[in-house]
């Protein structure tokens, strides 16, 4: 069990947590578990507006048609 003093030192808690996860899940499982808590970076909402604000239904339809044509020419 973790002592009270140890819980005050976040670096120790982090090291023990990673060691426990690695022991129980293996290195790959530990990494997969840790990735669930990655908050990423940037402001997705602002970036989404930059990507999509000027996009029209006609633009979307045109891209769909291009993809269909490409798939047909590739035989898929």
C-alpha cells in the first residue's frame, strides 16, 4: 500500500502507477491505457471552423463523386 508521505510526492505516485500498470498490463497495455488520457493540444473547435466554415454541400458532393470515380477506376 502507498504511504501518506508518498502520496504527497506526485512524481513517486506517477512512477509507482506506471510500474503497477506495466506489471499488470505489460508495456504495450500500459501505453494503450495511458493514451486514453491524452488531452491533445490546440483548440479543435476553432480549427474545425477554419476547415469547415466555407465548405458547401456542393463541395462535399463533388468530393464524394471524385472518390466514387477513383474507386471505380481502381476496381473496388
